[in-house]
C-alpha cells in the first residue's frame, strides 16, 4: 500500500522517453544526420521564440522546450543540436527562432537504430 507521500512523489515523475535518445551511440547517429536535418525541407519546423518566453527561460533551453513548446524530453538534445547549440545554457533572448526536428522521422531513425543494434548483437 502506497503512502500519501509516495503517491505525491510518483505524481511528480514524468516519462523521459526511450533510453536510446540518451546514449552516446544513438546521439552519434543523429550527429551524422544533422546536415540532412538542417537542410532538407520537411525535416524541421520553425518556431518563433517570443521575447518574454526567451527571457523567462534564459539559459534553459530544455525548460523552454518542455514548458513552452511542449516537446517531450527525449527530443530536447537533438533540437539543441539542430539549432547549432552545444549546451542548453546557450538559449536566451538572442534566440528569435528555433528549429524542431520532424519527430516522426526521428522515431523512424530510432527504430532503424534499434533494429541494427539487435541484429549486430
């Protein structure tokens, strides 16, 4: 039987998504595809960043993506990289537009990565 404090802690937890997105190996696959993502029509969607939102989330790209854009955590790192940022703390009032990758395409890449990992093991 869960106590009320346990239930409260469980309510605060959120799903960070598939673990592949956090591995160095899959991130290298995504890095290898960056030029394609940045330069192929349909691979990204541009979001205008409101000055107030940029100010409120200064040096916190992941907070902006989570709270303003509503983007799931597993896509935060690749979104940062598509925008030529190397740290979430580089986000701020100087950012006027962000590119968000095509999430369906990203999931297809993850599926292919999982398949190739399974075959090679």
